[in-house]
C-alpha cells in the first residue's frame, strides 16, 4: 500500500495528518462471494516416500474476506490411504518468498501469487488420493481426487512420542528410543547481550543464523533445538512494528515463511524442533514485560484491558485456537516437530508469580492442550514450561492428561546447585509418570563466566 500526502495549496509551516488503515475490518464487512472458484490446483510431488510431505496448492478466484477466518474460508483435505481409511487435515493461506542471504539478516523478496495450501505427511506406503474442500458462509467447492504414490522408507521412524514401555523416556513411533542432545536456539538475537556480554560479536542474523548453525549442530551430534515464536522473531500476531504484522487475527506471512525454511533446515540436518507458541513476556507485566506492546491489549486496538484476561476471555481463547489451527496446518506435517510448547515460563506470566497457580491458568492449559491433541492428526507431543527449576512445577498443570512431558530449567547459584536441580528433575517422572526435560540451565539466565560455564557443562 503506497500513500503520498501533500499539504493543502497555500499551506505554510509544518503539516501533520493521520491515516488509519483498517483493511481487515473493511474486508470483514464485505459480502463474501456466493460461489467459490478453485483455480490452478497443483499437487507436488506426486511420488514421494513415507514421512515426506505432499503439498496441494490453489488460488481462489474473486476471494473476499479474511484468509485467516474459517468463517470466510475453510480449507480441509481428505486423504484416502492405501488401507482404506480417511485422514483429514486443514489447509492454510500462504504467501511465498525468495531468500537472499545478503547482509547480516538476508532479505525476503515476495515471489508469486498468494495461494491456499494443504500439507500432509503419509505414514504408509502405497497409492493415496487427496480431495480438497473449500467452504465459506454460503458455498463450497470440491476438487477432484488427486492421486499420489508413496514409497516405503525403512529408515522412517515416525513422530516422537512418550515411550509406552517406560514413561520416563521418549521414543519414535517405530519403537526406537529417542535420545535428545539439544541447544536452546530460541531466537537469533537478544538485545540484553549487549549489556551483559559486550565482548561477544553476536549480531542479529535472522534466518542466516539457523542456516549456519544447523549443519554445525549435525556435525556435533546435536539433534534438538528449541525455537520461540516470540514477538521479535517468529510470532505470527503482533503490533505493526515489523513487515507483515497486523495485529490479532492476521498471520505474518514473512515470519511464517521463515519458519517454513527453518523447519526445512531442521529436517535436512536431523534437528528436532521444540516449538514454543508463546513466550511469557507477551502476557506479563512483571517480568520481561511486553504486554504494553501486545496486539491483544485494548491500548493497541485489541479487546483486552488486562493481560491475565487472555487466559479467561472467550474471544482470546477462540483467537488462540484459530492461531493453533494455522500452526498445526502449516507445520504439523513435519516429523522433525518434536513438541508443541504452549508457553515458556508460565510462572512469569500475569501480574505476579502467583498467577500460574490460579484455576484460570490450569483450565487454560487443560483446554488448549486438549485442543492441540484433538486437531493434530499426527499426535505430536504437547508441553508447557516452568522457569528457574523443578521446584516451581505446580502439580495441577503437570498432571493434566494433555501435557505429555514436563519442561523446566536448572538455573543455580553455583555448579553444585545446578547438579542438584538436574538430579531433582530426573526424579519428576516418578511423581508424574511423564518424561522431564531441562531446556535451559546454567549459573544464571543472565549469563555466567566462561570458567563457570565449563564447569557446568
């Protein structure tokens, strides 16, 4: 959208004006076309192996409405498997880019036309057939049955799950134990390092960081990385402070494409991604506060006057589910998706450290974990995260059926205390009958000396 302003004829001095762009509101008021015309339907590849993704894509002629509102457009595919069963996966709206690895961060260049897509991971060999249905408030369109052949792959292990033989461990669907050695690569940059570790040469390199890091991880035997959908990195919804951000209900196409590429790099290098859907600061007013800039905040055009209301307001719950639908549809097909993490550091959300123990937070986790399990056709793990150490884990959330594993930290004042936290975390499975994973550890979340880091490792 290009806008040019000129002062009125004869005006002298400073000229100020305001403009409000309400694209989604205007589109939402437009009448959706009574018919749906699917055009340029494509399925690729038509021959693949078990565990690889097949993608259907198409355009909708004369589409009116929000592509992220399932009332305006709902895309769903039915896949007939060789065994005669039918699987269903949701589709999503996408804009494609070309990546130029120029400069520190690289550059994204829009490429092609926006399309609706469906991604599906076959888990059995043989002939499959996909049929895509598109619906809006008034009409529906159904594509023809598109066949594709899936070859067997003896090396495919399936998605990671809790091991049914011993619930302290994780294993692949084929029964092979999963041994994770990981790095918390939650974002390519953190401004706090400039004050705490100015001697480092860490710069914001964006996607280039992962393009260089993942091959090095593979060479070193590192097979897990945690990645945050944080406001400054991959959050799909945020205030309009970066290209593609347009508030609640609009999924940032730039960031979505970068997560596409990050997942592709992970698959190519054998790295499993622990994907954090929300970082604590988004909904905190006492630790790493970002609520003042959150698009859900009424001060920014949202509909919540209180950060804790995110966990109770029906509109916010519906908005999370809409975003979760998009995330599962776009990235749930990947066998390298280790787990969905609902939140990092839930004990740092709200207005105080006591909020995470309230019934509202417990019920939110119960509902949203169950929702992810219900709508993820591949059965990926679901977790949430407690900061500091295992002592802050609250049993009502840890014991929820929908929380498959526990993730926490091991930050201590000295190396002996860190060792104690690690040992204590290892005892958690006996209490909760669930695996426990430490995703952050060290002398301090704010950094430590090189000598101490060596001792802690």
